[in-house]
């Protein structure tokens, strides 16, 4: 039988699984930007292959028409920051500026941060300073 999650367990899962875009891009425009960047990378790769193929065919009349892959994709998608990191940094930033009283990090947030897989952190703007 399926065991239902308590609200506290659900909150820890949300802190762990949800992501926030902290790389100074709008949520809505990044959907289009990702597709266009992937297309540009593929287009430049195809262009490099075509140039290599025409050069090899011009030099050798009996050249093999199959050209090996030249170059690699120049762009890769970077995952967004976990919600636990985002919320923790927001709370520290607010406490530093005197916006809120310095609060203890909630037990649920601490628990979610411990379960996170360590990744490279990318924050732009006021959250980029390392406040840990």
C-alpha cells in the first residue's frame, strides 16, 4: 500500500527537486534561448564539416566523401540552482542587509541542503558573493 508523505517530507522534496534560474536570465526567454543556442551550435558544426569536406575534395579528386566530425558543440545547458541553495542565500542576503532579523535556518531547509548533490554554483547579481 502506498504511504502518503507528510507535509514536512513534501517540503524537503520540493527544496531538493525544485530549481531557480540564478544566471541572470528570464524564465520565459530562456526557453527560447536554449533552443536557439542549440540550433546555432549545430549549425556551426555542420558548417565546419561542410568546409572540411569541400577542402578535402578540392585537394584530392578520389577522396572519401565521408568526413569525420570536426569540432564539438560550443554550448551546453547548465542546470539551474536548487531551491534549497537559493532560499538559503536569499535569507543570508536579507539578514546582511538588515531586512530581516537573522533567523536560524529551518530544519527542513538544512535537511534538504544536506541531501543535495554538490554542483557548481552559478549566481549572478547580489547573490553571487559567497556568503557560506
